[in-house]
């Protein structure tokens, strides 16, 4: 502007012709000046560009770059307005560019020519640093599928994955070529546009950009050795291509390059990445990755999402109340009305058996109005809060038999039953007097009570150091099993119907039936033969029913049928006694301990089961009217009676031998002992993380192995229900052998118990196993259904599983009392929160 002011002053003081000459001269000077400026700018740009090319070429040789990143960056390249053809070629061989592009509007000066053919190792990019968030979502997680019990199967899956990905390499290469061609053509157009838009600012910014590029390249070079070993999708594709090159003998040069690079990095004092394990024949010599490694990687990944990831997951887990007729008493597999309506017949009580939904429900069961914290044991054996189990039908029907009575805000249990109106303890002693060899709490430790009513028989057997598996259907005798569980007595909802009971062969020391209303004698004795399957050889069946002691025509006919059937089954009628106080009688039978009687029978009815019939198969297996032979080999299970209680608790069963491999890989007897030792301090450990044992009565080990957890709690006034998963090694017979009890189950389905029936649930490595077959949300919903408010949930698992379970529990508003992912341990306490919304029907 100063120049123009000078020109105007001259024009005002000189003749017009002089002004004209001056003006023309000035214009010529301006044109010349503009030309000189442009010339200097081009020379400066060329000089800066040459310097940048040399610097970035030297820097690029120290940075690993992937040769298949074209697809990741092609779209972002198109958005840049100042790239040349050489720039686009450089994008295909280095990944330094994207980070530079994010900080500069005119990065042309730092782009150099293609440096030439470098070893693959020298042009491999750090994809994790460039696309951190994207790579976290695409991390390879196939290793987490590897089971400790089935590595061979997982090896085959991994091999199949590699093969399928190798087939896609050709397609990827073709697509890359097309994309590269498009990039080059667009680069030429952009170069012309760039030349037209350059200004003097380019010269001033080039030096700054070069310095920034050098600094970023140094940072990237330092970050390369610390990339995630699981990598992104690009790393996975590179591994597949590397496998193909290896098969063609092209891998040695790259491995040598990697080793050289590793050695140089060590000399510089930097942390290095271990080279990949050598491979031969397509199989890695490196062992299968462990859950500890996977959990560590998962934990690192999750730290990046700590700020908002958990909050998002909590919002995603939206819970609602179950919209079902059963309401607060909902048992999904027993209240599946749609499936029950489709049954063709209910003759064999099929409608009382399990009919689980195709997918486990994720709705929550509401609390009964007025629900209160359950009364503690042993007071709970005598009374419970009415509003916790607000059912009065049994009190009206069975009140005169002292089953249950309504007393203000309580339901009281005088301890009676149909066959023992004057109390269960007297009846229990009466049975032992009738047959002294029963020896409660010594020879007889684990029993099955069929048709248990409200569970008083099993509840008072605790006084004789006996545990009873109480069993009754969910039928018109309203909530009888629910009463038992609320009282703190073991019980499940089940029926003697068309399928085997979910127990192993020959495990119960005694089976009891007091007016259980089961037609034992019908259809060839099919139901009684099922009891024969689960009864231990030499065990007792105590039958207290009217046909034993009454002379009504129907009773006499049933007695004749039962007498004929039990003789054909080789059951010995040990005694028939009558209780003078209760005016009832009992017949006690004993199952044979050998096959001698079976071989002497004139008629083979009931027939012996086929040799290939597995007596331990019990999960949804139809009943058969046959008998299994008694084991004759002294080394086989069932050939001898277990040690007397409590010696049998800590002694490995005689039929476990050193030739058998235990669950943890050691000889079975040693495995058993070490498992017992592992759980010895369980009481102290759980006390330290928030468990108050005085509040615990009903406990469940959701994934029992040898029953070591239950054995460790032996001295506490609690009982533990041991669950052996159907896809796990069958260790349930061992649990019974040591005087404990349990059941088979599949946690992808609902458990046959009422809501709010357990004070403590313990899950050791359960979810990492179950997750291989089904989702965790329904399992956690089932945990919430079974748990009483105030109950404790203990989870031991891999750190990634601990994190996922913790997130789900928080979404249920549970209190996390202890959480250590590194230890793989979590404890949580259920509250009384229930959602307001109701699930759609």
C-alpha cells in the first residue's frame, strides 16, 4: 500500500506525460517482481522437497510397514486435496502418511519418491498405532475359543480358518491392484490442481512440516516393538500371506531380516517383539496360548474403553420383568405353557417334566409383595415369612397332618407329614429300629426322598448327620418344594415320569417314599426300576404307604403287585413294621449286591438291560423297563460299600486308580487329594471378600469337580448342592461316594428350582466353559432368579470373563463386594432392585 501512495503523490506534482511513463515503469517493475517471487518459491519448494524426501526415506527404513494397508487408507487419501502421483505411490508402501495428514493441510513437501524394494520387515506398519480404535474392535480372538480339554478340535478349527483366509488372498490382491490404479489416476489430477493453488505460505510451512514429520517418525519407530500380539485384521491377513510364502520357501529371507532387526533394536536398548515361532508343515511349534495370556491382552484392550465403555454396556443390558402366568414363582423349564399345550399325552406326567425354552429367558422374576429377608437356620425349619411364600392351599388341605399352618405373618411347620403326624424325628428313629443296619449318619449318609412334601423328613435328618435329596413335582400340592427350600432344606422340582432322573447309577444309600403317590407297580414296574438304577447295590428302599398296612381291596391288590415285582427284581423284603404312635407301617427292601439272583430267575422279567446300555446316562434319557447288572469286579464302582461317614469324605474312592488321569492331568487319586487341599481354606478366603456365613444356609457349587468346595464347608451349618455340567467329565459318582450330593445340569437351560432359593452360588471356571455354547446374559438372569436378595455370588474365572460378568451384575444393580481381574475372583451381593418395565409376551 505504501508503494501506491508514493505513485499518487508523484502524479499530482508532475506533467501528465511524466506520470504515464512512471506508471508504465512501475507496472513493469511489479511484473518483474512477481516473476522473481515465483521463481524463488519454486526453487525453495524444490530444495525443501528434496530435503524432505531424503529425510523421510531414511526414517521409513526403520519403520515396519504392512504391504496390505492400501484398502485401509484409500478412502482417506481421496479426501486430501494436495497429493501428487508420487504421494499416492508412497501411501502404498508406508503408513507414516496418515498421521502426518491429520496435522497438516499441505503435506506435499514431506512426500518423497518410492524408496525402492525394501525387505518386507522394513516396510511393515504399526497398524495398531494408526487405527487404534478400529483394531481393538477387530482383534483376533480365536485363541479364547481353545478349551483346555479339547485342544485338538480347536487346532482343526484354527487350521480351517487359515485355509479359508488363504483362499481369499487372490481376491484381495486383485482388488488392491484396481484400487492402486484408481489412486494413481486421481493423483495426476490432484497434482495439476496443487500447482495452481500454491502460495508463498507453502515455503514458510515446509520447514515446520519436515521437523514435525521427523518427530512423528521417531515416535512411531519407538512404538513399533510394543504392538498388540493379537493384532488387527491387517495383521491377520499378513500372517496368512506369510504362511503362503513360507510354503513356497520364501520365508527364510524375512525371518533373517526380522532377526537382524531384533538384534539391532536390542543393541539400542529398546523393547523388542519376539519373532514368530518357526513352523513346519503348517503347524506351529509354539504351544497353545493360555487363558492367562488372553486375559492379559483383553485387559489391556478394555483399559482403553474404561472411560465410557462400561456405561455403554450397562445401557445395552436393559432388563424387564417376566410376563408369565407363574409370576413370582416362575420356573422357565417347568412353566413353559406353549410347549406343554403341544404335548400329545400327559399319561406319564410329561406336563410335569422339563420343557425348556429354545433360548434361555433374559427377563427378571418379580419379588412377592411384602417380601422379607429369609429367617435364618435353624429357626427357618419351624417357620418362614408368609409373604415370602404366600400360599395357603397346603395349610388348608394338609393342616391336620401337621404339614404347614398359618400363624399371623408366619407359616409354621410342626414337623409332621402324612405318615408321621407326630413328628419326623420319631419316624426317623422308627425306621432305624425296624432295620438297624440303616445306621443313620454312618452307613447311610445320602438318601433320596421321593414325594417329599414340604421337606420335613429331610429337614430333620440333618440331626442324624444325613443329607436328603428331596424331590417332588410342581403340581396341585402348591409350592411344596418352595416351602422346603425357604425352610433351608435341599429340594428340587422333579417328577417320576417318562425320563430318567438326573442322577448317576447306584449312588443313593437309601430311597424313601412315604405316601408319595407314585404307581410303582404299573407298566412292568418301569418307575420302580428307575429307583433300582439310582440305588446303590446293597442299599435300602423304605416304602411307607397304605398297601403295607391296610386291608382295603385296592391296597391288597397293589401289595400283591408290588410283592411280585420286587421278587422279580431280586429285592429282599427285609422287614415290615408298624409304628404304634403314628399308626402307619413301613416295608423295607434291600437291593442285591451281586448278580446271583438275576441268574437264578425262571423268567427274565423284568429283563436285564443290554450290555451297551449306559446306566449313568441320565440327561433327557427315556425310561426303560430293565435292570442293570451289579458290578462284579472288585475294582469297579459299586462292588463295595463306601467307607462309613465321615471317613469317606476325604478319602479317595477305592475305584480311582493311578492308571486313570484326573481332571487336572495327574493320576486320579492324587488329583482328588490335591483338589481337596485346594479348597481347604475356602471358608477363610470367602470370609475375607465379604461372605457372612451366618447368613448362608442354601449353597450351590455351579461347577463342582470332585466336590472339594462342598467338603471344605463341612463344619458349617449349610448344605451344598453340587452341579456337574453335562459337557464336563462325569465326576458326580465321586461326589456321592464321599457322602455329598448333587445333580447333572446344563447351564444353557434353567435350573429346576423356585426363584429366591439360594443364599450363595459359587461358579469356578463355569462361564468360560458355558460361553462356548450359549450366551451369558440368560445364565446371569438365571443366577438372579435363583438367588435370594442379600445372597452372595462368587465367580472364579479368566479376567476377561470376570469383567463381563461384573458388567452384567452392575446392570442388575448388584453390589460388587470384591473384584480382582488379576486374581480371577469376583464376589457380588444381590439387592432388591426390580425393573419397572414388563417384557412383551
